[in-house]
């Protein structure tokens, strides 16, 4: 997902919009009306957002007194900036970007991590006979070299003679060339490549050791401080939605397909299926859904510092997440 | 006041005013870094590794200048062709407009697919963006002639070649220069867009790549630094084309000479 759009909020802020934070309203209004809440996605609606759509479709947000509007993302939407500036209440973003943005004084905090294992991968051709990242000698890799995962791979896992080129979306280069690898999400690009008649193999970046929580629900510090009950309701309804989605995704997938016809029902079904082990990894089934630990946040920050993506001492990983809003009794 | 001071003082004063206003905004509103870094932060981002910025600017400059040169030559040749036949002009000019209207963001990945990663793709994208103004300017200059002079050439039985070489081309030079000036900024933008989609290789990069990487890592101050370098590059190439144009116009077109 390209994000060249940092300038947009600058312009908006110069026009005076950043002072336009809506007055905080109580989580459940006394007259029985629903509290309006916006949730800003990090991309166009897709399987990655399935649990949040399930919570909306099944009325779990309404049950909590919330009138949630889910806003589509895209290359033109700076998610963290919007939430930090109060233009949206909640957002979806990966843990590494939350750390990067906190280092830029965006006071946001992750409150739920649906995907425990990152789907970020390099996709290679089965025929290229590659078993691990270290085998990618002489291969051309299309990836956004600036992304933290790419810096991690370049500095820790890949051989020195790989050729890195920008990733511009799609899978066309991959289809053309057996010696080509590209970045992707394990539940998306491999499906497209297979549909086009190639035999892709997935190397998960998480298996190389870089595993940021993915598609985290986050909000700004201010909202978490001032309206903890609102955040708790949002988190608990979202957890319910995610459990529903992973158990039976079809109805929600139809709703997502309606909003984003580019996503076929087939790829959504494939996505939901492939996400299940990412959301509750083997051996962790008894853990509460969406939990986050200080060790993993600390470890992620350290990896980003070690690979030069994050300046040391610019961000305190312990403040980047709050596990207190998770429902206490929600094992799988 | 000397001529240099007269031309350079007003823009410098305007720049200082903008920077002062920027710093004042920082003071008054204290926006977080991700919204707007202070001028001081941008300067320190530049000074942290000036070599990197200079190398990237140089790489982009080479691609932009190559594209501009190709555009000037190809645009002028196209204009010459169009000036020779009204039928040719009417049949092909609408397609030249395609260059202007094609959504380059959509086409650039295809160009990379056809021409591969590297300089060729970057220059091609930059040419597509910067060619059209030269074609229009050259065609206009080569066809809008003084009717009296055309009659004069006809009366003296000038050949097609003589008319082209002695009348059309000299008449067209000022407008070709104007076209080139418009294209100079576009060539830089084209090179940067090209670099967004294709790289030069792992350890060699231009401003487009730098803009993308700093945006990917949310390093706002460094992003501003790269954007400033792009702007400066555009201004420098424009200034070079303008000066070259001024010399030509002064030497051959100033009635005082």
C-alpha cells in the first residue's frame, strides 16, 4: 500500500481544520440516541477488515450504543494523521507504523490486535527453488524499500546481491519472470498470482523474525484517556465481530463485496480462510483474542531501531498500546 | 541598484517572509511533527546527510535533462512535420494531445513492464510528460507566419526548403523557447514520477525514491527536505533554459543588434 500522502493533512491543517475536533460526547447519550463513531480503514474494504464489518453488519456496535461509520482508506488517506488530528475516532494500522508515527508526535495508541501473525510476505516462484530468504541470490525483489519490513529483510535476512526495485502494485512483473519476487500479503497477492496460472510460494516475513501486530484497532491517547468506556465498547464489539467473521465469513464477505466490487467473493473467501491461523496462531488458541504484550512491542521497537528505521529514544513502545480495553474473558 | 540585486532581492525577500511565517506558525500553534515540521527541523534533516540529498538530486537531474533534451528535439521535429502539411497536422495533432491527457500514474507501471527497471523507463515517463508543450509551441511558431513575409517569399519563388529554413524556423524560435521553459519543470516532475515506479538499482537512487522512502517511514522533515530539493532542481533547470533562451533572443532577435 503506497503512502505518499503525508502532505494532505498538512494542507488540511494549514486551512485550520486541525482545531475542528468535535466536542467529546458521552459514550451513551442519556436520551437513548447512539454515539456517533468513525472508523478509518487503512485500505479499501477487504478481508483484512472483515471482523469490523462483521461487528457492523451483526449490530454489535449498535448493541453497545455506538453508531459506527466505517470510512474506506486508500493511497490518498493518511490514516494515523487523521485519527491523531481528531478527524476520525478510530483507525486501522499496523504496529510498526504506529511506532513510526508516535516518533513523529502523533499521539495514537493501539487497543486491539486482530492479526497476531503478520501476513506480510515475499512471494517467489515455486520453480525458483527457494526455501528461505537467504536463498534469494540474484533475484529481483519488488518491494517498498522504505518500509520497516523491507529494511529488516535487507539488513538481516537477504543475501547481499539481491536487486531491489520499487513495488507498484499488482502481480504483472511476477507473472513474467521466474527470477522475480515481490512483496504482498499472504492472503491476497498469492491468490491473484495463482489465478493467473503461476505457482507462487510464500515466504512469511514473520518467520524471519519481524512480526508486527497487523491491522490493529487504534485511537488517539486523548480519547482513550477521556472516554475509556467508549473505547472498551468499541473493542469488545470488534472482538465479537472478528470471532464471527473467522467462524463464518460469507455474509460479511458479501457486504464487503458490495462496498468494494473489485474484491471478488472468491478472493474474500480465500482471505478469510488464510487469516484464521494468523489471527489465532498455533499454540495460542487459549489466549484472549487480539491481545498484545509489552515484550512484542518492545521487541518490534528494538528491531526497528537496529535496522535504522526508528531513531533511538524517540518513542516509548510501552505507551504505543493499551491492553486494558480488551474484554477480560475472551479466549477463542 | 544593480541589475542583479533588482532581480534577485525580491524573490529572496519573499522566501524569507514565507520561512518567517512558517516559523511563526510553529510558535503559535505548535503542530506535531507529522503535520508540519519546523524550518529548523527541515534544515537539520538536510544537514544530517547532505551527500545523500545531493547524489539523489544529481541522479534525477540527469534523467530530467535527458528527457528535456529529447522533448525539445522531438517536439521541434514534430512541429516541423506538422508545418509541412495541414493534412498531416489535422490527422495527427489530436493524438499528440494524448500525451497531455494520458494518466501517467496508470501508464508508468506498464512502461516499466515494457522497458524494464532503470533509466530508460524513467526518461520515457519524463518525456511523455514534457513533450507536449514543445510540440504545441513549435507547431504554432512554425505555422503562424506574417502574411506579408509569406507573400514576399512566394513572389521570389522561394522553395519549400528555403521557406522552412529562412522563414518558418527563425519565426518559431521564440515560441520554441517558451515551450522549452514550460517543459523544463515538467521534465523534473516526470523524472520523479518515473522514479516512483522504477528504480536505478539497489544502491543508486533519485529524489523520487527518496520521497517515497521517507514517506514510507513517516520521516516528515526528511520528506520536506527531498521535496525542497526537487523544487530547487526544477527551478535550476528552468533558470538554465531561460538564460539560454535569453541569450539566443538577445543575440538574434533584439532589434538593437
